[in-house]
């Protein structure tokens, strides 16, 4: 039955056998059908032993051209002399479906049965629907295959679009191709600068050794296909002796298929225009290496080529992205339809020329701290305890104003004891003088002097329990209001007092910029609390260097010009010292040039 035919060739043979059974006195028949390109080609013959179909060629051609029945005498040949062909003709009849020529049936019959054959062929037009159904089925299969290829291509485009690095994209593509196609292993290599192939992705492997023998063999197979600009396989698909496939044979031999079955290898170059981007290598069973699969893989390589080339260019700054952008920019500048690029390029050149040639003010920036011109440290006069501390840092105080008071109870007791002891010694001295005892009087007189000295010392210490401001100013440091009753040691700093009559600016200049600073230079200071105001200063001296925050900075002292009342010691900001005129290019690159010089001095012999 026609519906039970396993394939298209069997279907056509069965259809032709049915047609011949309806035709009288047929010695041979040939069925021509449309191929994928729309050409009429032999689809079936009866009997199968016919080897020479040239007998039917003229009638078939005339029938296809005229689109109607054609009857021609059987041509003579060395095998068939004229006397044997006088009673035979070749009949060709077109087969239509919806006014479309879908085939031609050609058969050889006797002259007497010519009219009967023509009438019978007319009946066969009803059977042309089977051939039309076959053609439509083939078309649907081709459309489904094309749709599947397009869907696979779009999936690959969406997959690659998720990655910014070409190596990551190749890893994802290799895993996807191995899953979709069913290959045992898929490898992707990219062409490195110089033409050498570099294996970047291997499916079913999270990591591989690029120096292994297997990786080297795969790279050789890829290079072999890229150099010849054609797809190579083992076993060979087309058997072209001009193609060199030694590396494919080596890879297939080193990687057998499952259950030790012969393994096959198919390598397809990835080419974008005239540029070789890389290659894809499939390792799969040898039975799957077919022309149809090669065609499918070549379509995948066409989709991959521009995407991988773009990612590869984006990852290569000096050989990819930068030259490409420069070429696009140069093409835009030469394009008369885009005058904006010419104007923009001219302005850019003008700006670069000004940056490189026009001098401007060069100012050295530095962190700045405001300090008093004179600072007075008030220390603890003796050991004791803080009883009162009404003043704190940042407060303005007047001369003689109480800053803090120490505990004086022990000193008062000691003062009372010394006074009593002094009174006793004076009484004893009076008695010795009354008795004219000179020795006793002299000894007692010395004791009285000692007691007087101790009493004077205690009295002075009692006076110094009041810590007072020595002059008008502002307290820069010191706050004992939260430490009432705490013990203090002699000489410990209690307060730092600065006068309101003068300030100095302490600039912390980086050691790379200190060479451009000399005493007498001027500058401007902007404080964090007064960002809208600028205060001029004059550099007075350059002091020693200190390490701060991992950098070596020099302490540069400068005097403020004028003394605004709003200033307070301890304010911080940024100061800039005028160091002459330089070009913007020199200012922007001075530190980089200095660093390069130091590195060259360090590493060059």
C-alpha cells in the first residue's frame, strides 16, 4: 500500500508500479518528480533493471516544455536497430496538482496501444494527488527543519548576549551545543593573534589542561580546518582527496565513542567575512557524521561567527576595540554627510592643543590646619584632684578667668599644721633668748626659718589650685567638665590656650610636590566651615616630613594675611600654593612621569 511506504523512494516505486498495472502493453516506464531545487529528476523506474534512461529523455523534455501529452517514436540505437522499433513509441504525460506541474510519467508501448495508453494516462491524473501530498510533506519537513535551525540560531544569539567576555560565552555555547546536538563532546577554539588556535571551551569539563596532548590535538584539528577554510571530518563525508584531514583522524583515534565504537570528528571553521574567528569541533559517533549533519553544523557556525567576532574585538583593546573605534571615527570624519563629526573633531584638536601648549596657573594642593600664632600649654602644678572645671575647649576666656580648680583640703590642713608648729617654735625661740642660751636660740631660729619656708610653699600651692587664664584667648584643647574628681599628675596638660591676635596655617604637602614650594610663595586657604570665603597666606618655612596615612608629607608653615574674627584655631580645610605657570598637560601628567622615572631607576640596570 502507498500509505505504508517507509520512505519517499519506496513510495514513488509503488506508485509507478500501480500506474504501470493500469497501462496496456508497457515495456518500460520512468517517473520524474521535482527535487528540492524545483527540477525534474528521476524518482522511480520500472522495471528496476533499467540502466539507460536516455530513451525517455527527449519525450520527457518535450512534455515538460509543452505541459501536455507527447508521443514520439522509439529512437534507434546500436542495441535496437530501426526494424525493431517500428512498432513502439514513447509516451510522456504531465502530472498536475492545482495547475502546477509536479511530475512527468514516461513509458514505452506499442503503436497499436497508443490511443488506449493516452486514455489510461488521463485516468492517472487522479493519482497525481499522491505525488502532490508527497511534495507537500517534503516541503513541510524542510520548513520544520529550517524553523528548527532558526530557533536554534536565535537561542544561541540570546545565550551569547548574556556574556561580556568571549571565553565565558564560548563555555556556555559549547555546553548548549553538546546538549542540543547530542555530541559526546564539543570544543570551541578562537584564533589568537598570529594565527595560532587557542582552545577556550570544552563541554562536559569544568576545567581542562591547555598543555595536555588532547588539547594540543584538538587545536591542530581546528587549525587544519581554518587554514583550508572548509569543514573537515573523520570519516570523510565527501571523500575529497584535495582536503587534508590528518589531524581529524588523530583526534578521532584518540577519543573513541561509547562502548569502544569508532569515534567521529567534525570540525567547522568559524569565519566572519575574510577573518577567521575560530572553529567548532564535534566529537560524536562515526555513524552520525553525515552530509546533513555537516550542513546543520555549518549553519550554526554562520550564526556564531559575527557574535564571537564582536565579543573577541571587545576583549582586545589594542588589536580589537580601539582600532575598530578609531577606524569608525576616521570614516565618520571623512564622511561629507556628517559635518558634525568634522566640527567636533576640530574642536577636540583645538582643546588638546590648548591643553598641551597654553600655560596656566600651577597650584599645589595640600590639607591645611589653622593654628594659633602662639599657643600656651597650661599644665597641672602638682598632684591632686579636679574639683571644678567651668571652661572647655573652644571657649573664649579673659585674662584671670577661672579655668579649673584643684582640691585644696589637704593643703589647708597642712597649712594649719605648719602655722601651729611655727607658733611653737617662735615661743621656744623667745624662751631661749630670755635665758641667753645662744646655742638653743640659734637652733630654734633655723627651725623657725624652715617652717616659714614650708608655710610659704604651701601658701603658694594653695594659690595655684586656681588654674586661671594667663591672657585673653580661646581654649584650643582641654575639657575636664566630664572628669570632676579624677586624679591628675604633676605636669599633665590641662588646657591649650591660643591668643586671638594671630594665626598660622600648617599645610601638609606631599613629598612629590614639595620641590615646587619655596618660602615667600603665596596661596589661598578655604576652610571646611567657610567654603564660600578664601583667605590669603604667605609661606614662611618648610619643616620636617612625617608619615601620615601611608604617605610621606612635609609640614609647611604659612602666615595668614589679616586676622578675621570668625577664625578659630583647629579649623581644617584645603590650601593651594601658587607655584608658577605650567601647561595643563604637564600638570596632569607630572606625578605619572615621576612615578615612571622612579620605576625605571629601580628596575633598570
